[in-house]
C-alpha cells in the first residue's frame, strides 16, 4: 500500500515506544502485520524498511493502521488502538471515544478498551463531557437495524475459557451487591480498574465463538454497571459512553434482550434524569421493538415502566396510565423462581415497579397515588437495597410535601438523609436537593428550617 506523510512530518514516538515495549524488531513487526493482514484477506508485503518509514512519521492508508495495532496488541497481550500507535491521522479520537456504535466486533473491542483506559487515566474530556440527546437515540437506531455479528471468535492472545467468563460474572454480582449497600462512590474505581486491567486482556485473547458470545454478554453487563455507577457519581456524560458500548457488546453477544435492557433501564433513565422526556419514550419503545420475542414478561414489564416514565414527564396522564397498566399486567404474568429470567432482570419485582410508578405519579402531580406507590416500594425493598430505599423515602416525602403535609415530609426526608449518609451516591443527593427545593415555599415552618440545617450539617 502507498504511504502518505502525516501533517507536519514528525517521528512517531508512540509507535516507537510500543515496539520497544513489545520487544519486537522492525522486521518482526512487519512479519506480524503481514500475517494479520493475510487473516483479513489482504496481501501485505511490508518489511523492516516499511516500519522504519512509519517511525519517521509516514502513515499507511486504508485498513493498515488497524492491522498494525492488532499485530502489536497480540504481541503485548492487550488491545492496542490506532490512537495509541500514533496513527489516528489527526482525528480527535479522544473526545469521541465511546460515543460510536461500532460496525465491527474488532472496532467495538478497540473502542471499549480505549474508553476503559481513558477512564482509568481520568482524562478530562470524559469527566467534563455533557450528554447529547442524539448520542443516546442514534445508537439505538443502529442497534435496531444492525444484523447479528457473523462470528466473534479470535485466534490471538491468551486462551479464554468459560471459567474466565464465570469469573467476570461472579465479580459483577459481588460489585452489584457492594454498590447497593454502599453506593457507587466506594465501588466504581474498582470496577473500572478491573475492566481495564483484566477484562481488556480477555477481550484481546483467543476464544471460540460460543465462548466469545458468553464473554461479550458478561462484559456488556459489567460495562453497563460501570455506566450506572457513573450516573451515581455525577458523571452523566461518561455514563452515556459506557451505555453505548454496553449496547454494542450485547449485540456482539447476540443478546437482543439485554440490548433492550440497556436502552430501557440505562439510557432512558439517563434521559429522565436529564429532563429529556421524549427521548425516554423513544428509547423504551426501541427496546420493546428490538427485543420483541426475546424477552420474558418481567423484562417486558420493565421496558413498559420506562416508557410510562416518559409519558409522565410529558404530562400525558392517559398514555402513562395505559402503559403502566400494561407493565403491571406483564409483571403479573412473570413466574417467580421459574428460572426463566436472566440475572440482569431477576431483581425487577413489584417493589421496583412501584418505585417507577411513584416517579410517574410524582411527575403527573398525583401525590396521593405517588405516596401509595412509594409506600409499596418501601414495603418490598429489603434492607440490602439501601440506595433504593433512600430514594423511595425521598419519593414518599415529596408526595407528602405535595399534599402540604410539611412536618411529615421533613420527618420522612430526615430518614432518607440518614440512610443516604451511609452511602456515597450523587444520585441520592440530587433527590434530596429536589425535595429541599420543593419545601422552600414553606421556609418559615420550623420543621423545614430544622431539615435544611440537618442537610447542611450532613454536607459539611
């Protein structure tokens, strides 16, 4: 392939550093690149002179940069991106990392590994980024129209087996439990480091297609969890990147049901938090359409509940009631302990549905119904769901405030604040802030002043 110079020809120090790290000669790298190209159906004839030109700043055209990254990644035993080898060709990969629904499995691996690496490195463009509604909706369209990945097997790197997949799933279950009990502020750094240091090596390893599908499924769930934890630590812009990549990994796994869950449970809830009601319903309906015939009644109920949230925020009480009724009917059809439900949806019970309905009634200005639903949720949530119980208490206090039961609202809000004091959850703090704003009109009431003072003392 012909080569073209980079803008302002400079030595490619990134590539030089990686070659040295890999302990590879120029001729050895050329052979590895030609071999990977042959696997891709390309007749590449690079030699040590070609590598020397790359090191001087020339960049090969077409698919070659990705193949060079793949060759080095195999030698290093981890994923290497074209940005890392200095061949991004001026593209701003950093600011866009994680925002694309990659058309290929290899591209998906590269993108999600770059996201993890950037997150561990605390890149400013991640922590400071904002959420664009289109960046949530457009990947859902890609997911709807994209056909299944023909194969996901790999023949390079360390061997990955079902025991490795089971380890990822077990780690995910343990991290979910810790997150519920203590909040994401305590747990999220562990999740991201595990993804970057251990899971990235698995994705870059060698596995049969059947194992690969299960690996992608397990990694999709852990990636979604990292996204949810980004929401809970006040980083919605980072969360959207994780959610998009979790959606793409679910596609590689061939798991349409879990892809729908990412849209309805993750992306739509992020849209709700950001006040984009139309996108909430769009994402929930995309989940229903794309996962039709692949989900259990329990998952169907969750997808419908997410749609109901969107209608409520739009002020459409009739549509909200209709969709919420269908969600209740679907959950009533679910068979407890039947083994039909995957681990990612088994938690969605009547308490979780009541929680969703409490949000709907709150947003529609129906405080009596909101109080009943919040009470039902609290009755059903066990003590281990500490954050969920705290949010339920805030929803109940909000309903009480809407009914002008100010002293009772402050008492319930205090219980929520005490529980949230044991957690590190920005999401919980946002709920408390909303309650405090709703109580401002009663600022002369002694109970309100005492509640505000308690929150201020707790924040100090």
